[in-house]
């Protein structure tokens, strides 16, 4: 008899997308991070709440790039995404399913970069960071 609990391994390799508002004068993650370094704390990012994967990912991106963002926490991903589309926040780091249709169908925002080491066939236009 096998122990299913011991065999369980969570999938922690789901990519995240760094999505930027069209209000920002950038077309790539490289340009975004250069802008953030030149204007410390002036680039805002949305998260679905304190301690969320969105916040942790954005902070890690900023830290690794030597930049500083200003955190705007929301009570969930939907309000954060709405404010990205509306131009009230500059960037949002989120799971692929949450922003994929937005990035593909609407020009209200653009995907600058994604996490992960391999390209996904459904979204090959996003550069890997």
C-alpha cells in the first residue's frame, strides 16, 4: 500500500507575468527596471494583499534589479487587475491564467516579462526574466 501524502509534490513552477500599464513609457522589462532605478519609489505595483505571491514576486524583481517600487495592496487580484487596466497602478505581477487573456486581447496593458526558465507555447511573446 502506498502513502499518497508522501508522494504528493506541489507544482511550484507556474510562471508569473509582469504586466505594465500602458501609461508607462516602457516597452520591455529592461526599460521598466531602468525607469524604476531612475525614479526610486515612483513606480507603483498592485498586489492581491500583504504577503501575497504578487507582493513577494514584485519585491524580488525590484531587489534583483536594484530598483524600488511602491506597494499598493488590494483585497484580491480582481481589484488589482482593474486598477492596472484603469492606469491607477503601474505594474502587476500575477499568475499566467489571471492576466493571459488581458495581455493577449486588450491593449490596456502589456506583458513585459515572465518568470520561469522555459517558454509556454500559448504565450511566447513575453520575454523570460
